[in-house]
């Protein structure tokens, strides 16, 4: 029985009963049952994709993943661009209020800019607009690069608490400017080493980033005599749990370094890391 609302001229609703032919009702019932049975019956594709396959010994083989992970390059590039645009907008806003004499709003812009610099900004992908390639050559003395480097050193490691973090951020920006503007400067190896220290510090604790910059330090300056190799090895060993990379770098320390203490430490860790294989 179907109950259909109808409207009278006075817009009040009354109920009218109508009968459905029996043959039509039976047909609809049959179609519904068929559709329900079809939906509940697994197809060969469904069975193969949804049910884990049992192997000998009772082990279960899980279905394959949907496919390779999608690259994050485009998303990381967009995030980096957004950061730069946001920072530039705040700087221009501060300059505008400075020119117009609006001290209150200029202070707001300064505070927001400081908050942006204090914000933790990780490198989601070291190969995307972050660490330059290992093939750069430190060969040209460039005065502007030297000045930037000296300015960065005036901030690096200075102050306590919030001041320390802000000064490390300032040093980072100046050092990165050297790499961006003067990639052939003979200071890029030193710049990479200082960035390694900054990213390893308590202001950042970005150990993968620090290790990569330590590596660039000795890659860009052939015959470098710093402890960059050893520091990169220790980060891969102690912080990143990348044993094979650490072993490779410890072996490089033994082969290339000239400092007896560093060589001794590298040999000790090599013996500890490879001893289980003997």
C-alpha cells in the first residue's frame, strides 16, 4: 500500500490510498533480491585484492600496496615559496609603517616577523632548494661573500634563550645567502661547516640537515682539515641510525684525516660497528 499526499484548494493535506498491481510488486521484489545477492557475492578481483593469501606454514601474504609513494617535490617547493613570500610581506609591512610613523603597527609587524623566525621550519626534502649539489667548487675570493660570512659569525652562538635562537636564525640566513648568491666563493666550504654546526645545535636539532652540510664542507674543499667527516659520521651513527653511511664515513676519516685523535675514534667505532660481522 502506498500513501501519497495530495493538496486540496485550501492547501490542507489529506491521505489517499492507491493499490499497486500484484505483478509489479512481485517483479520489484525479485529485482531487489537479485541486486542484493549480486552486491554480496565477491568477484574474482575482489577475492584476489581483499583476502590475504595463506602460504605454507600458516603465514599470510598481505596484498600489495597501492603503488609507489607520490613525490613531495612540488608540495615542498610551494611551502618554501609561501614562507619566503610571507616573510617578505611582513618586512614590507614593517617598512610601510615605519615610513608613515605608525609605531604601534610597526611593532606588530616586528613581533610577527620575530615569531616567524622563531618558528620551527624543517627541511622536508634536503634536495629541494636546500643543500646545494656536491660538485660546487670553492675557488673565487668574493668580497661580498666574505662580508656576509663575517656578519654571520657576529651572530652565531651569541646570546641566551630567545636571543640565542634568534641570533642563530640570523646567522643561518646570512650564510645561506652566500650559497645562493655566490656559489663559487672560496668561503662555501666554511659556510657549509658553519651551517652544519647551526643545524646540529639546540636551536635546530635537524641532524640529517647538519650531516649533509658537514659532508658538503669537505666535498667543496678538497683536502679539508676540519673534523667535518667525523662529525657527519657521528651524526649518522648516533642520531640518524644509518649504520652503513656511518661506517663509510668512519673509513674515510681513517683514510683522509691527519688528526691522530679523530683517526683513533673512527677506528674504535669501526671496530664496534663491524665486529658483529666477523
